[in-house]
C-alpha cells in the first residue's frame, strides 16, 4: 500500500481562532474515516481496463493508482459505492465489511 505523508492535527487555542464559516483548515489525512463503512469496494484487477474513472469519482480520494492499476486505501474509504457504480467494466463490487 502506498505510504501517505504524516498530517498534523490542528488545535485552536480559543473560540476566537475558529473560522466563522465551515472550511477545511487542515489535512484530511489526519481523519481516517474508513471505520464508518459497512460495505467496501473490492477491485478485480483481471477485468480492470485502467480507465481511471473510479479514481476520478472517489469523493474521499481513497483510490490511488499504483503500477497503472487502481488501489483502495481502506483507511479513508467510506464505502459510498460511487467507484463501483461508475466503473464501466464492472470490475469493482461492493462486499459486506467483515467484523
């Protein structure tokens, strides 16, 4: 799996430092949101046509390309299923998360 750079947690010293509107103030790499999912995508590389559509549509940037094939970083994947829905070769299937 691809190693991601470390992210720092942003801590405000007082409520006066908090932005007035919702906005991203730091790296989403700090928030590993993969524990939210109950289904996860699984890629069958033998049917993958390497089009990159799954990477393009992933709202969580949980898909990256390694050796020209898509890979899923399950620490960040929320299991929304957009990658599987948009895949033209249907090589991505959603499976129930194992506990």
